């Protein structure tokens, strides 16, 4: 027995989050790829475009929302005696997902200090920048809109050991991103790739239409 398997190795989807300007990532690799991924696109109407000939005018790329359900299970780690899973269950994995909705503590405390000192300028409290990595052909900058977690099983200390997370993300485009942000260029690369895929489809259709019948 050689151990060779004819089954292809499946890539894992992931979320990679950065708290700019630092580029130290928070990585969430999906333990199990979601069975479905729902993408909803809606056009942006151009402001003031109400006259004749304006029907096709738009104010940039469509607004896109991506939703998926992610299953998280600590069974394998517990079976192997993983120290972190044994002590706190799935808390670290769930906290990482939830942190995509939170600003950094350091920024919050700095703003509180400025406020108490009567500072005239108090900075914003941005959430981390996240990239959805769904295979080589789909890497998108996203902002987490909602995380709904259902904890389904617990250990003796009530640490969650089985959970489902329903995620809703808004794709960030060049309309929302500054040109100096790395995410701007990630989006533009996906934008160009979409046009390339469209061209490939046109070529494929032309080949099939013009091919002689068998």
C-alpha cells in the first residue's frame, strides 16, 4: 500500500485580517469549507442620472454582499489532546471571527485619553481590514457586516467545542478604499480578473458555436 490517494487535495478558504498600518495578520482558515456561498449584487445608481440616456449610468461597481455558514469543531484537537482546545475549547477561533467587528483596544483607549484631556482631534476607531481568500481566482477585500454564532456543544467547563458561524460580508471596492491601501489593489486585481474571465468565456462560446458537429 503506497498511501497514494486519487482524491485531489482541496484548498481551504480563509479570512486574513490586518489592523492597518501594521501588517501582522489574523488568520482564520476554515476548518471545513462552507457547502454554499451566496453572493448578492446590486447596482449603484448614478446620482442625478434621471434624464434620457442616463439609464445605463452607474456610480461605480455594484454593491456585493457575500454570506456563508462556517462550521467549527474541536473534536479532532480534543482527541489529540491539544492543550489550547482542552483548556478553552473554541473560544480563540470564535474570538478571532468576532474581532473582525471590533476596533483595536489601543485605539479605543487612546481616544478615551484624548477625550479626557480635552483633545480637539479624536481619531476614528477602524475595524481590521479583511481579505476573503476563496481559491486563487477569488481574493476580495471585505468588511464583516455580521457574525451570528450558534454554539452547539460544550465541554465540562462550558467552553464551546462545536459551533456554526453565519457570516455576512460586504465587498469593499475602489469606491470605499483609498488608493494608498493595499486592499485597493487587491480589489482592482479581482476587477481585472473578472474582465479576463469574461473574455475567456466569450472565446469558449465562440469555439463551441463554430465547432463542427460530431
